């Protein structure tokens, strides 16, 4: 078993047993999904084997801070990485790189190099997939739990704006995810239109999706 596989087993076990059930989106499966996506992107973007391990490790830890708190979870994730990674042979410089990657996933994303661009794209990979509706519904429930959104109408407006503003960083994600993201954005707009009509909003519904 490789060092990363050992680390993966340890961290996934911590998440599986430690994350609260009300985290319907930021659960252990989300971390699994991001590690899978980051592995694919790392291979497509032709990273070296060591860089691939670094970005996989950042993906593994990127939401581990939720074990402690929903707020400032990126910083808490870095602290967990700093505590655990020396035991697995990571150097101080590598841990610093991993923490930099984790911090760039804080919204709005702020990728600064190739590795962080790959991690950021992997974290929001689902935006361009056919699992988007399921994942977004899980995130909506979580956001309601923390009073971040009032109702579905507000949620849809925020999501449409978010997808409209979001840009993938890597050539791979742009090529294979952008059209799917646009399709999901269109579906959100159609759903919002139906809600606004049902609630007797004015007929002139403002299109949030830019042409």
C-alpha cells in the first residue's frame, strides 16, 4: 500500500465517523469525489507523479476542517494537514504547498498555480456534470441548516449567479465540463421562471443567465 493510500484510509475513516449527519453536501462522499476528480485532472494535465500526490493530498484534506467547524473550515483543514502529514514523510515545503492549495478553494476561488487550479476545478467539478441537480439539492439543505439561504427561490437566484460567474481554470475542465455547466445553468433558470410564475411574479422575468 502506497503512502497516499495509507493516508487516504486514515483521513476517510476520520471523515466517515466524525462528520455530522447534517452535512448533506460536505460529507465523506464529497471528499471521495474530489480526490477522484483531482486524480483525473492531474493525469490529463500531465503532472509529475510527486505533484499528483501533492494535489491528491490537498483534495483529501481540503474539507477536513468540517470535523471541527463549518466556519473557516479551510484554515482548520490546513491545521489538520500540518499535524498529520509529517508522520507520512511530507516535507515542510510540501505541506506549505498543500495548505496553499486548500486555501485557494475558499469561495471565491483564487488559484495561484497549476496545482491549485486543478484542485479548484476538482472541487467544483460537479457543476458541469449530470449529477449537479442531486449535489446542489444536498448543498441547499446544508445551507438552509446554517441559515445561509431563506428559500428555494433565493437559492436558485444565488446558484444561477454563481454558475454565471464561475470559470474553470484547466484546459481539461473547460473542454469537458463547460457545456454541461451551461446546460445546468439553463435548467436552473427554467426552474426559477416556473417558481416566479407560480408565485405570480410579474411576467417580465429578468433573465439572470447572460447570453
